[in-house]
């Protein structure tokens, strides 16, 4: 029941100020009120839609891909003052997984905090993932987590309260599985859902495992498969196989507790957990901190099913590009290592596995023990070459190959890089080459009197250049070509450009929007012409 008196009082106050009292960037009445007849400032709530809420559809970037990239983070942190407290054994400057503060005696506190947006659709599962991910920083250093505080950002009154409760319940249940009580927390009203935990643990300062202990000759062990960023993005855009979401959810909710205990028993030299900066970012940081160069065998990297198929279809999340910009200078791809293969190394992981350095014999023992404990993805993925400057050499024997794209026409012609690539078909406007149906400019050229040898080819070349990506990307230019074809009332052009757009992955809604832009300028005659083209 709407309290009209309260609504009137609140909205009058906002209108007198000229600013919404809940969001100073907006005026009153706001767009939400105009469209939905709901005033959130007056305590009203949006009508809750029936059925489950898909969390990944409510955020821009899923999981650890929502974190600030490594290069930007380092640029900001280097300007901060140095910590001079002698009890701080490991602080932010070390770039390690967690901070360590000395207590009296042999023990020390190990502390960390981790918050990110949903990487899965189910609220309870997201809470579990957030908890497992937050605990990993403590496990990576060989610590024992003892307490946690929850942190959550939530668009209250816009998303059902039950989603809020389920996220917290999932996180608390996962913390209970780890033997860690959640003793409090903090919530904030946020437009995008985010959740995580601040975790405090204990660690024997004589057995701290840092990310800076790599030694020449060490073997590198990874305990979970790679590809959560790629598959989470595929789920978000509706392009993932049905079983992919379940596979990454099982892995992301799995605690790294057993792997941590095993690496301590086998006297690991160094460890980090692989999360938002990807395998390359975290491994390069380990190598730099240890003053060594390392090598990984791409064919031996544990991967989730369908990761390579997604890459072959151009399903590459933006987090890969940001990680590439941050750590590409450390990567040295060997012969046969392609850009798509390197995408796996740059993929941002959410609640990923531990990356552990041990002597070769102990590395094999760690993998064997983890397999026995049900952690089947654990594998030796590389070695420490020797002293160096932090380079990561990536090799391939050709044992694992990238799959060819599916035979579906539209899927096959998706761009491999939306920002950099040029979709197949997008580089050739309809006037630039032969087609079953020719567009207006080609038809006019054929009907015109001769104006000199090669004039038609020169015109086609111009059209090809005009239609190619430049300051505007391929998708934007394709939408323009649809709109201009409609406005020019060229039936063949419309059919050809719409077909090209579909092959590039345009949805019908995107095509319709381009058409209506043309109709907005051309009026009813253009609309009627377009409808006639559709009937043909």
C-alpha cells in the first residue's frame, strides 16, 4: 500500500531543492517514478518479478573481473606512505596475498579482505563463492582463518530482500564449513551487488609461505582448473553450455584448505592464489618478487571443459584485455603459442586454485595427495628456470590444439576480439563485392555510362574503406549501414546489411533499433518502405 502523504512530503522536498534527496545527480520526479510509479526515497519498493533472480544479469563485470586491474592498482599504491611499524612482517608493499602482523611469541595475525560482484546467478552459491575466495588469501600463506566479517553492497528495494539473505546465508554456511565464525559485517546501498569478507587468521611466523620464495629448479603446481572468467562471461551473455555454470560453481565454492595443509606438510617454498589478475599476473608477480624467470607448459594447464570452444567462438571477456595490458610485458610466448592460447593465461579467475612452488619430488607428491583427496585438477604446470627478471615463458608441444569454431554460420563469424578484431563480413560493405543481390550503388554503377576504366572498382574500394572499422568499431559501422540503407530506401542494401549484422552476432532488438533511428529521421514513408521490404 503506497503512503501517498509520505510520498508527497518527500517529493516536494526534492523538487524544492532541485535534486533528489536520495541521489543528488537526479531531479525529481526521476525516470523510475515516471516509468514505474515508484518513489524509492519514500520507502516504496519495486514490484518483485516472479521467478528466480539471475545475479550476473544485474552487474557489468562478473566475479573477480570487477576488480581494478593490476597496473592501475600498482600505480596508485606506490604513492602511499611506507609502513614503519616493526610488527608488520608483510604489508601492502610486498604485494602478497595478505598482511601479517606479529604477536607476542611465535604466532602472528594474517589478515585479508576480498569483495567482488556475482560470478554465478544463484544468490546462495554466490555467497559461498565470496566466502571461499576470501579465505584463499589466508590459505595461500599457510595461515589458519579464525574469524570473518561480511561485506555486502546491495540495491535494496530494487532486488528482493530474499536475495540479500541468501547471499549472506551461503557465505556463512561456507565459513562454517571452514570452521570460521562470521562475527559481524557491514552493508552499503549500492547500484550493483557485491559481496565478500574480511578474514583474520593465525600463522606461525616460522612457517609463513610468501609469494617471493621461488627457487631455481622448483616445480609449479596449480590446484584448480583455469577458465572461470571466460565461462562466467559466456553464462552472462547466454552463450555457455548448460553444464559450464555448474562446473565453475563447484570449483569456485571449493575451499583451498586441503591444498594449503598439504603444501605446508611438504614444505612449499612459495605460494599464491590465482584470482583476478589471472595466472600470468599472479605468476609474474611471484617471479619478479623472487628475482627468477619461470616457464609454464600450456598443454599441461588444467582447464574447465568448453573453455577452448568459447575462445574459438570469440567469447573473450574484457578482463582478459585488462590483464594483458598489465602483465603482457612479462609474458614470453614460445613458437606455436597463439594469442587465443595466451588468453587462457590472462583470464581473470574467481576463487581459483593455489599456485605452489616446491622441489620436483615434493611437487609430484603434492599432486598425488590432492588427487587422493578428490582434487583431481591439480597438476604440475611448469618450473622455475633460474635467476631472472620475472619473465614467464609459455611453451607448447602441440599436444593440445585449439578447436575450430562450430559450423554455425553466425557463431563462426563472431569476432575473436570485439575491441581489436574485425568480424568476418564486416570489412566488406555490400557494394564492395559480388552478392546474390546487389545494392543500389553497385546497380547504379552498372547502369551508368562508362566514365573511364576502373571507375567502378575505385568506387568499390572507397566503399570498402568507408565501411571498415576505424575511429568507429565494426559493430557501430554495421548499425549505421543498416540505418542508412533504410533511410536510402534501398531494398537490396537492407537485406544484405541485415544479413551481415546477423552473422556478426547482432540481436533482432539491435537491428530493430538501428532501423527505428532511420525511421525517426525519414518518417512514415521510410517506415512503410521498410515494411514492404520485410514482406518481400
